């Protein structure tokens, strides 16, 4: 990993795992422990925020330079990694426990809840970078499932061959559908090298109906960039081709690195997001099921179905840096 990028990530409290992986405590994990507030994924899919581990096997690499991305810019070259997936999993859980260790002495955090958080039940493979660049992603997700955890994989959709060849699919697959056409895609997603990125993205859209897993198309809404009436009709056409279980319309937020590319005026209000969603929903034969104002997101679909947590077949080893008082806890 580039040393300057590594230093920036560590300053931002990423715990790096191997050469390219990383874990960082999600804002909503902290909110769940401290104030019993839940992420919109809890509201939409029944995910307990204190049980969620946010990680990526490739925090430093992506083939796009999206203008709305608030994370640190990635390396300018791709170096595919094949880090051992079991090592990746155990080191990630160890990092998550280190990151949560300070909450154990906080009087505002219920002791039982903190103990339960030591063994994550949900893995959000979405922290930074493009996770489908990890060559052993399928093995990693299979191990997560065998350890009693769900997987939520977020991809930019420009590697359809990887998705098509996964032996183990994630529990829930998120595809970032942030542009309704190639012109907007090139403007806001900015492929670094491959002029065929949009074509490969469309291949993913057409692949999605054949994948036997829960699928979400997420639209990141950028005011003045991809929210016109024509854009909504084009988004609906993509959604109808993909036929996902759910569509999320999520507002861009003017934070982090994105402030170098966009402005406050590009942030839609929650009312803008709901207007977009209420226009899009009937064009896809769906309806707005729920929305979260704090997270600036609306859920479009036909029915809300909690995410299923698999039974654990394998227990975590006892040497992952956790206090003996929690070792008796069950994984699932």
C-alpha cells in the first residue's frame, strides 16, 4: 500500500488488515452502543448496528474516481490481492474488537450489548475501494457465512465476470447505480483507465436477475447531476432490467474528499429524495416502503424482509484479543 495513503487511513482510525484490507468502526455502530440509535439498514433490513463490522479487502484500490466519494483517493494502479481469506476474516474481527474496546468502560454503553458486539453478525464489505478486486472474495464470504455472519457486498458493478463466477454469493448484493446513462456515468463516476466501464456496468445490470440472492440497486442522488425527470425515467429503465428486490435512493452528502469535486448545492434535501422516489417507484411497479431522514435515504420495493442470519458452523478462535469474560458468548 502507498505509504502516504496508509498514513492517512490510519489517522482516520482505519485498522489495516494485511497489505490492502481494512476495518473502521461505523458511525452507526457507535450510535447503537452509546444511544441505542440504529442505521437505516436496521430499519429496512433488520440489521443490528452494534453487530455490524464495516470492512473492505481492498481499501486502497478502485477503478473509478467517483466525484461523490468522500473517502480518500485510491492508488493510481491496480494490484490484485490474494490475501488468505481466513486470515482476512480473523484479523478483521480482531481489529473490530480493538476498535470497540474503549466502549467497554463507558457507563453509557450497556455491558451486555458491548459483549454481544464482540462477535459481529453482519459484515458490510463496503468500507472503501472496490471489493470485487479481491481475488478470493468468494472464499471470504463463504467463511463469513460459516462463522454465523451475513455479508452485504457493495460493488460499482464494473466487473460483471467476477460477480458471475462467484461460487458463494453475498447474503445481500448492493450495486451502485449512480448514473442513468454513459454520459452521466463518465461525468460523475470517472473511469480511470477503461473506456468500456459503462458497457461492463450494463452487463452487470443484465446479469442481476440471474443471481440467486437479495439484490439492491442504490442510486446516489446528486442535485444538478442525475435527478432530472429524464434521468428518473432512465434510472427506471435500468432498474427494470436489473429487477432488484429493492431500490435505495440515497442523497449525496457534502463531506470528505467529495468537497473537492462538488458543492453544498449538490446535496438534495430529504424532500428532494422523497420526490425522486415517489416518481421512480411507479415506473418500476414498486412503492416507497420506508425512509430515514438522518441517513437521507428512501427504500423502494414491494415488501420489507429482514435479512436472514445463518447458523454458525465454526467458532472464532479464542486468541483474537478479546477479554476472557466474553469468550463464553455464542457466535450466532
